[in-house]
């Protein structure tokens, strides 16, 4: 009886301590959901519980505690379901309620354990002796069923993983794809090694007369220690990779957030900036108005109220456009017309000329719409503030799916190459045109006005 040798005691205690040490990092990894961590730790706990029970019951020959072995079978029989539960929850799936049927063998084992617990010592001794001699059919079947259930649930978990096969486009997140890869690798490890162990049990017990006790007390701890070392090492490597991907995703999220902040700041600069410029212009006119011009002052005050209301509307428009998937060209035309109307009322001395015949009322996405509209706003706003122009012309033409935008003024002009590196507004215009894959050409010189020619594909 090799299982009674002293080294078996040290072997099982060592295996329990090592497995506990291997399970702790995953259990304490707060990046993962608690139920996922608990399921993974339970896979280790099954072997630990089995080894400890063997030490308490089989190693010392304590037949009075033979019922504990059947209680622990309840835990062992959950080894396969725990693997399935871990994989499904790792990939954020829904565990089928059919998993509860796996409790039936465990309940039967506990029931038999209760029967033995309340039986007299004669029944307990006989049951223990049958186990030692490998003649307890219930014990042998339950041992075998633990391995078969594990193989079944490995196959079930593999079928679940295959649902994500060739779906990289639906699941582009690299962290999720790595979890799929790890789940696939984990199932292969467990299935292959449990199958090998099952074959070893069948061959060694039937062909080489190795006792079930020797397999439970020596073969199982040694084999499972080797398997779990591989699993734990790969798990630690994968979770280090998960941690790395989590940090990358966090950095990417912060980068996208910063881009959104810049985009919104640009929208606010173009929309509210233009409205506030008009308000400032009218305010200056009121300051310089003669005291007799009471009707004019009243008109300007009304205009100020309108522009203030428009500023609020512009803020709402910014949020609305950003959240709208597509807009028609006619909608864009009307928004530009409304803007030009407000600008002409604020600058009565400037002649505005706008022409846009919508030949085909194409749908355009919100990115194109907002960037075109804000570009017109920014260019006109710059002309009002800096050009000292008396005329601003805006013309839009359709050539199939191409849209051409011309904006020109007869103002004083400026050094574009020099100013574009200093002006947030000019940089913002270039960025907007780039965002819609458009092209822009600027012609300007001192005392010769400024002309923007912009082309984008709808």
C-alpha cells in the first residue's frame, strides 16, 4: 500500500499549499469580475479539498469520517461546471440554467454521505473497506463521473467560445479578443490533461493493478500539480497582458476624450464666437450712436436680444449636429442662410451675397455638415473682425458628389502662411477641412482681399 508511505502526507500538503499560492493572484485581481475570479479559484479549490479529505480519511484509515469523502464529491463534481461557468462569464456570456442539472450527482453523493454519517461503525467500516479494495461501486462511478462531467463541460465551453469565431469586426476591442484566445487555450489545457488522466486511471488500475487509493493519494496530486502549474503560469501571463491592454485602452480613451474636447471647443469657438462678434459690433454701434437716434438704438437693442437668443440656439445646434447621423444639403443651405441673415443684420454696411442651387438633395453625415457650416462661420467671422471688407461673397456648387465652396471678400487681405500658425481660427478651419478629407486653397495679399476655395466629396 504505497499510499500509506510518509512521503504521501508531505506530497498532499505541499500540493495544497502550492495550489493555494497559485490561485491567490487571480482571486485578488480586482480588474476582473468577482464571479469570474471565484470560478477560477474554485477550479483550484476542488483539488485542494480532495487532497485534504484524502489526508483526513484515507491516509490515516479513519473509517468514521468516510462520509466526508462523499460530501467532498459534491465539490469535485462541480469541477466541470465551474470551468464552463468561468469561461462564459469571462466572455460576458449568460450561463444556461441547465447547469443546475449537474448538481444531481453531487446531491446523490451527499445523500449517501449522510446515510453513512448516521450509520453505526460496522456499516462505516465495511464501506471504508470496500473503498480500499476498490469494490465500492458508488465510489468508483462517482470518481469516474467527475472526470467525464469535466470533459462534457469542456466541450460545452468550447462550443460557446466558437460563437466568437471570425467575429473580429463585431468585437474589435483587443482586450476582448485576448480573453477569447485565453479561454480557448484554457479549455484545451484542461480537456487534454483530464482526458490523459482518465486514460491513465483506466490503464493503470485495470492493466497494472494500481489501486484507486494510490491514484487518489499520489497520481492525482502529482498530475494535477503539473497541470495547474501550466494553467497558473499561462493565466498570470495572460492577465499581465490584460493589464497592459487595459492601460492602453485607458490611454486611448483619454486621447479620444481629449479629441472630443478639442472638437467641442472648436465648435463653440465657431458658433458662439461668431454670435458674440455680432453682439460686440452692435454694442460698439450703440456707443457711438447720436443721442437723437432713438429709433436706431431701439432697433439695435432688439437686434442684441435676437443675437443673444441666437447664441443659445447655436449652442444647442452644436450639440444637435454632433448627435445627428445625417443631414440633407438643403438643411445645410438653410443653416448657412440663417447665419448670413444674422451677419448682415449685425453689419449693415457690408453687402452679403450667397448663392447655392441644390441640384441633388444628398444626405451628408453630421461630420461633413458641422465642419462645412462651422468653416463658413469661421471664415465670415474672420472677415467681419479683421478684413474691413464692404462685400462678402459665398457661393456653393454641386458637381456630382463633389461640393465646391467659394468664400471671398474685398478686404485688406493678410499674410496667410504667417498668420495660420498664430491663429486658432485658421488652424481650426484647416483641421475641419482635413476631417472631411477635403482640399482648401487660400488666395490673399495686401489690399487685394481674400478668397477661399474648398472642395469636398459628399
